[in-house]
């Protein structure tokens, strides 16, 4: 009787020691992947129209098939008219984040100096000021330090944006404390705008270099022919 109980205990112990097999969720293949690959060279709207007509699917399914192919890395979007230099890269297509910062800065200037300071418009000034102080300086610094999107996750970028803004603004106030202007609204606001614009320009320049490297085509030089 004792030997049977010992065998059962050993069997149970051996079952507990075995690692559990994790179930792997099978991902269904993209049914429109072949159609997306066959439409290489077409514009997105042309490819969507072609898939809807050839496969008799609606617009949503065709767009979802193209999006899945992009996410899985089987295809990538290419600008048919890429910028040839840095000034062209400053366009809204590639540097939209920079122009959003410029637009928000203009909004803050308007809310401080031009907008009537009456209820409820005064809350717009408070909200714009808080966002500008707590987010914009760190945001432009992170864009300059990490120009590649894949270098940081979105949550990491958000945390660093806020954290670095909280570090930069006191430093600006500390520097102004040793200047004739002192720590007042106009000097602080002007200094933050100058700092933000400089970091934004550096960020655009670094993003342009990354974009240029990723779209540059390297060819193997031809070997010189030997004279017979």
C-alpha cells in the first residue's frame, strides 16, 4: 500500500515539474496580400480602387488589407516626389510636428498679449501656458535627440517630454536670474520660445538626415575595365 502511494506522489510531482505549454494564437493570413504586392508602384487610392474592383470587396476591407501589409513590413509607402533638399523637407508633409509647435506658440502669444483677459477666455491662456511649459520644450528636445520613431515608444516619449520640460524650464529661470532681465514673464516667455525654436530646427535637421539615409540608394561602383 505504501509503495502505491509513493508512486502516485512521484507521478504528481513529475507532472508539476513539467512546464506548461503555452497556446500560440494563430494569426490568419492576409487574404489581400497578393493583391497588395501585385499593385506595387500604384498610388494608395489607385490600389484601393483596383482591389475593390478585382476582389469585389468594399473600401474598408481593401484599406484593411493594405494596412496589414504595411504593418507586417511586406510593403512600404514611398513618396513619388520626395524632397531634394533641407528647405523642401520643411514642408508640412514631413515637418508637420514642427509647424504644429510654431502654431501653438503663436496661439500662446495671442492668448497672452492680444486676447481679452475675460472669462472664459482667460482659461485658454492658462491651458496653453501649462501645456507649453510642461510639454513643448521637452518634446522638441526629444525630437532632436531621438529623430527615429522606432528609438522610443510613444509612452516613453511622453514621459521624457514632460520630465525634460520640468528640467529645462527651471534651468532657463536660473540663467535669467543672473541677467539684467531677471525672472519675469516676458524674459522667460521669450527665452522659452527661442529655446523651443532652436531645438525644433535641430530636430528637423536630424530627421532630414535620417530620412535621407533611409531613402538613399547605394549602388556598387563598376570595376574598371582592364586594357587588353
